C-alpha cells in the first residue's frame, strides 16, 4: 500500500494534509503514528528541511493556535492564489445569487452540492467562505479530531523536562524573525527548489536572429548556456558592481547568497510568485526581438523600461519571464564586454531577480 496515502490526503492545489481515517475512535497505534508524523515534520523544519508535500498553510494554521485568522489574505494569495480568487468571487456574489459555478469546489471539499446552499442569508453566505478555505486546505475533519490532534501534539515537540515547545517557539519567532512565521515557512519551503529540479521545468525561447546577433557581438556561448550557467552560479558575479548597488537591497536578507541553490530559488520566486515548485507547468523564458513584443498587458512606459533599461517582465500567473534582446545586445556591445559578458549578464540578472521579489521581506 502507498505509505503516502496512509498518512496524507490530497487537498487543494497539489498540496496534502494529514490523513484522517477514522470517524471517531482511532486505535492507539494510529494515534501514536500520527503523533510521530507530526514530530518528524517539525524536526525537519528545525533543520530547514521542507515537509513537502504538506502545505505550509497547515503549519501556519497550527503555529497560530489553529486559528483561520492566521491564513490572512496575503498568505493565501501567495500560496494559493486561485483559491483566494475563488473566495473573493464568493464574497462578492452575495447570498441572493446563483452559486452553481462553485458546484465543483463545494462537492470536492465540503461534500455538498450547490443546491444545498440555495437558501442562505448574508451571515450564512459569509460564514461559508472560511469553511471552504478550511476544508479545501485541510480536509473534512476538524482540528479537534483525535488523529488531527495527535498530529498537532507531535508537531509541538513538547518536552516537559526542558520546557521546550516547537509551536510556542514559532510564535515567539514570529515576533523576532524578520517577516514572522510567513517568512519562516517561505524559507523552509524554498529548500525544495534546486537547479536539478528546476532544469526540466524551463522552456527557453529565442530567435535565430538574436543568436546571430550575439555571435556578431563576439559572444560565443548560446543564450541557453548563459542562462543555465547563471542559475548554477555562486555568490555575487562582480563584487565591485555589487558593492555599488547592494544598499538598494538592505531590506532583503541575502545571508544565503553563496549557497548553490540560491539563484534557482530566487528565479522560481520571481517567475511564479511563490517560493516552491508545484510541478504543474513549465516556466517560460522568452527573449523578445525588437518590435515583437506581443503581450497586451505591457504599456508604453513598461516597454521603455523593458527595452532601454533592461527591466525583466515577470508575469507570475502565466509563469512567463520576458527579456529584451535590445538590452542584452547593448550589454554585449559595451566596451570590453566580450571577455566579461558572463559576469555582466549575471550581475544584471541577479539584481533583476532581487528587485522582482523585493516585496517579500526575506529570501
């Protein structure tokens, strides 16, 4: 039997939650097993290892005393943007409107049809939002179910002798760790991102014209080679160039910049809007030739920044990263660039990624 199915159940967005197998009275062996499962997850996080495929929302919920308030709008937007959008639509719909478009969501996660909720007042309609959120992320069983409680108890890593309690430590950390528990969980889930796992999910598109133009500029490497080499690089590409701009990133934690996974993790966060790989789709990287930009979402000011100032465009919903061939060629044409283009390209790429995810408090 698949051991993952014994201990975990699939939930919304390719994430999982603890599997609750018994309606009421679970055998002692099951309770012990669930407690050990919770202990293993917390021990992993203490070692900065991600207990994937469990959802970070599960631990955000548990750390804050099983309060749905901990799953605030920013948190749900970052980790489950599609669910956030559906919940917003639910709130706007109101009690008097047809909810048949939510049939699949209600049947899948509440085990009820839309017709079951056809008669509801404003209070009832609003109360269903948090209920959908909870069951979509954690399943049908409440947190006081014996098996769920056992998992939470194990996750606390409570030690009466020393007084240590992992969940209390996390709550204390939320007040001292830059970014709180949101940032701690983001850091932890980022650890599953490595170049080896990212490589197969990249789709890089360039034109033959751009390839020829790079060759004419004296750049021997193919663009794809430069791109993959950057993702595998360590540290800052050019210390002098970095020293000139690093003060702009004072609000961003860069303590792990010398780690081999650092650049891949930054790229995933910038390109998808969240710090993990869900394996659902490719991340598309396109170098656009002059005059070939075809996405209607970009305006004239963005186009100027894109072409003349090298601003990369990240469209996270579409997992699309766009680069300007005009700007890349200007880097290649700079005096003396043929011998240092790798470094120049890498420095530009690094700063663009950090700018893109600078809204997050840490990396």
